[in-house]
C-alpha cells in the first residue's frame, strides 16, 4: 500500500515529531526553530500595514484642505471700486457733455456680530475633525490587521493539529500492517487504516492551504508575499484583559469635535443675523465748471424678512443631536467593553483549563491505548477514538484562542491600545534612510 513502505522505517521519528507537536499545542513555551528566520510578530505586522496605509494620502489632503479653509475664513470681504456717470447725455440743457458728472467711489462692507471670529472658530473645529478622522481610520486599520493576524495564527495552529493527526495515522497504519501480516487482524482493518491515513493527509493538505491563504490575506495589508513565518507563542498565551489607567478614545473625541463644529455653526448663524453696513466714499467731477467734490454714503440692510431665525434654530438642533450622539456612543462603548472583557476572561480561563486539565489526560489515554493495542488488548477503533478525543481537545483550544484574539482586537479598537505603538513604528520607519 502507498503509505506503508514509506513510513514504516520512520515510525520512531514520527513518534518524536508527534511529541514535539503535542508540546507545542499543550504549552505556549514551545521549542523555537534555530535555523528559521525571525517570526513575524503582531507589532511587525502593524508597523508594515501602517507604513503602507493607502488612506494616508487622502487624510493628509483633507487635513490640508481644512487648514486652507481656516486661512480663508479669516479673510475680510473685498472692497468695491465703482464709477458712475451722470448727465452723460440727454435733451435740452443736458444734451452737452460739459454738464456730465463722474463719480469714482470706494465701497467697503463692515462685518459686525463677530462674523469673522465665528468663521475662524468653525474652521479650527473642522481641522480637529479632519485630524481625528485620520486617527479613527488608523484604529480601523489596526483592528483589521489584528483580526487577519489572529486568523493566520489560528490557521497555523490548526495546521499543527492536522500534522499531528497525520503522524498518528501513519503510526497506527504501521501497527495495523504488522498485525494484519501476523493474521492478528482481518484485512479490512488494513484498508480502514489506509482510509484513515488518506483522510488525515487530505485534512493536512487543506489546513496547509488555509494557513497559506491566511498569511496571504495578512500580507495584502502591506503588499507583501505569504512567504513568512508567524510567531505562535503569543497565540497560545491567553491572559485576562487589563484595562489601561487612562484612555484617549479617538471615536468619542471625533464625536466631540463634530459637536464643537455644530456649536461653531450656531455662532456663525447668530452672526449672520446681524446686518452688515456698507460705507462708501468717493470723488465726483462736475463737468459744469470743472469742479471736484467729495461724496460719502452708506447702506444698511433692513431686517424686515430675513432674520436668519430658522438658520439659528437648525444649528441649535444639530448641536443638540450631536450631544445626544456623544451620550449614546459613550454608553454603547461602555457596554461593549464590559461584554468583551467578560468574553475574553472566560476564553482565557477555558483555554488554560483545556491545556492543564483536558489535553494531558487525553495524551496519556492515547499512549495507554496505543500500548495496549500493540499488545493486542485494544481494537483499532479504540485507538482512533482516543486520537480523535485528543485532536478535538486541541481543536477546541485553538477555536477558543482564535475567538479570544478576535475579541482582543475588538477591545483594542475600542480602547485605542495599539494606536501609540503603531504611530511610533511608523515614525521610526519614516526616519530611517531608504
């Protein structure tokens, strides 16, 4: 049969390999490979993704636009230069050009009610909004990278389980082959062992493909290849969450900045309700006698129809809505953080108990059943059942740890725990010569 000859000579090597896999799945302190390149850590992945973030250019442009808007908001209205010709042509006594009058005037609008201060205040608030939106996008990127990293490490851990099951299937196949040749087991037992080995081989190949695809999905954040190794030790190191003493949450800060914009809009609308006078001064040339006279004048709008009352009411309603959004977002964030902390703590406890209380007895059970099977005391079904129980325990632990890291990524997104680390890494990469 195809697998027997190839693996009969390496049965002891397979036992050693299975023991190594067992240790790596049972304890986070697995033996590190000495010849392989350094494994890609989560910090490295975050730094690579932050350095290749395609949204940075757009965020910088929006921030530059907001700064330009601030400069424009402080500009005064342009003056007006006017020319009037009177009595230029007519009938009777005004038919001659020497009776024409020409006036050159300079006109300026005088802003009242603090319009310019209101505009610049709103522009400053919009700059803060643009800056905080960039931070929020960075936090979203960090969360997405953490999720992809958790999926990739979970796929690598599942690959270890699949490889361990394949090694165990080869070992069982070797023993069954020997027992069939000694007429201690029927022929169909060998066929069943071949089938179990083939299934384990397929499962291992599929797990290898999933691990490769997960690494490729992670590498797409910085446009790299999937040819790298992941650090699995942190994946198995599940700890209870510890909340930082103080947090600066960009999401709430963004809502507060948007609320400040609505407050500034109220001031702008109130300033618009104040009418602006226009003053005018000029020189008039009198054609009849070639005399020159100075003229002054002015206009002021009458607040008869448009008092901007509805504009002020709209701005005040928007401010009230923004304050309500802040309150609702803060409460929702607190609820979600509490739920995530509870889930993460529960997952950490379950993963540790599986490692300490479930997997060691399952390993001993496999060893005992295998030993008895070699002496003829147990059937092949007993062996496969014990191996399946061990694999299920390992798979359950990996599944719990995968959800643990996904929930940790969501918690880090809400608390902004990784934002400072990513900014430091990005600044370091920018400062390094290329």
